[in-house]
C-alpha cells in the first residue's frame, strides 16, 4: 500500500484523524502547496465501521486474501453450477469473515470502548460485500474506506438451493397396484413445485435488485452532496485561516511602517 496523505490518515487511530488532517492542511498551506492542502482537507473522516475495516485491511492481510479468494471461488462455482464447490467456497468465506471479525472485536472506538454490536455487524456486511462484489472489493482493498458498505443478501451463491423431494409413496404401492404411475405423478408434482419456487425466487431477486439499485443511486447522490458540502466547508475554513494569516502579516507590516514614520518625524 503506497504511502500518501490518504493512506496515512486512514491508518491512524480514529480520534487522531481530524487533528492530524488539520495539521497537515496547515503545513501544506504554509508551504504554499494550496492544491495539495485542498485535497487533504477534502478527505472525509471514516465512520467507525469503515475505520475498523481499514484497520483489518492493514493488519490482517492473510485473512483478507483468504476472503477475496473465497469470493472468487464462489463466483467460479456459481458460474459452473457446481453445488459442492459452492458449499466449500461459502464455508471458506464464512471462516475468513469470522477470523477477521475476531480482529475487529479487539479494536477500540475513539472513546476507548469496544466496538458496538451494531458497528460489528456493519463491519461483517462490508466484508461480505467486498468478498463477492468487484466494486466493493476495490473500495475496501485500498484501506481508505469512509463509509461501510451494505450486503443486500442477493449476491453470488446467496439464492437458496432447492433440494429435490423424494417421490411420495402411495397406498397403491402398498398393494402393488399403480406403483409406477404414482411415483411418476409424485415426481412430476415435485418438479412443478421446484420450478414454481425457482421462478418466484428469481422474480423476487430481480425486483429486490431493482430496489437495491435505486437505493444505492440515492445513497450515492446523498454521499456526493455530503462530500461536496464537507469539502466546501473545509476549503472555507482553510481560506479563513489563510486570510487571517495575511491580515496578521499586514498588521505587522503596518505597525512597522508606523514606527518608521514616527522615527523619521522625531529625526526631522
């Protein structure tokens, strides 16, 4: 992970983020590196859950790699229709997440308290999303996440598999009559029920994905507005501080000039 103001800031204890960001902005402004100062000022403080994920990315590399590999295996098994491979990959995913969650449980909030159950659940959902969704993984892997991600439960391998029902026996089988016909009828009925269940599940999945897409767009729009407002606020604060510095300097120059005038008056 390359060193940069972002990667360094997001690796800090959460309580140190804003003080350190402000110190860096001030230092960059003093060096007349205003564009860089504005970029650093625009970096958002992460939520507690996002901060926890960032720390896991930095400290639990083996488990993170295992999580991503499990997600890739789930995708491969799903594409190939291999149920055994899918079950194995899903198990590996759960184990990787459990290992990472053990690390998350050892983290402390900015107030020095263990992370709350709600926060830990958000961490878990973010890890699941990063495991199976390419865009989520890209956002998480950099270790600079600012907001936790949501796993909608509709990802690869999440649609339940419907087990085949055993053919039902009938009274006719007991006395040896209509046995074959009864078994065929039961099998046909089971197949019809499986088809209906699968169709309903796919329809529900499609509709849920539509709702999720609309919700994600609305969420992204809200986040963009929030980020723009935060950046504008930070920029305004930077401009105010810079203007204050210039005013102080001008005041000092004015005082110096006034002393020079008084000295010349006395000399004359």
